[in-house]
């Protein structure tokens, strides 16, 4: 469960989510994309069971550990056959 709308971050962005009860256990993947659709950072993947809370954070860096440029990014969660996307605006 997460309010998947938009966030503004100038430091670490913390994301918590859980599968709704009643859904089967699943595999999740959480990634960050730039406005051109390129993967900027993979924030994690693995098994998740309904009701279990998954905590992840993004410090605004790319896969090489470099700070991303200010702008709009998309955070995408795939889990239990569903996909959620949130806009993230990075400020420096």
C-alpha cells in the first residue's frame, strides 16, 4: 500500500509498500526511470507476501553511484501482476 502520486526529494526518498491481503505471494521489482524511459536505478526485487512491509530508499543516484541531475523521474513497482508508477521530482 502506497500513495503512488508524486514526491519531491532533495535527499533520500523512502518508499514503503505492502501487498494487499488476499493477493497471492509474489515477486516484486522496484525501479527508477528517467524521463526518457531509461532505467536509472534498480531499488530491489525479491519475494513479497501479503501484508509484509517492504522498505526501500533512493538517495538520488544512478547505477554507478553518481548523483542524477535535477528533474522528473518515474518510480515503478511491479508486484502481483500489477504495476504502479509514481512521479518523483529531484531537486538539488
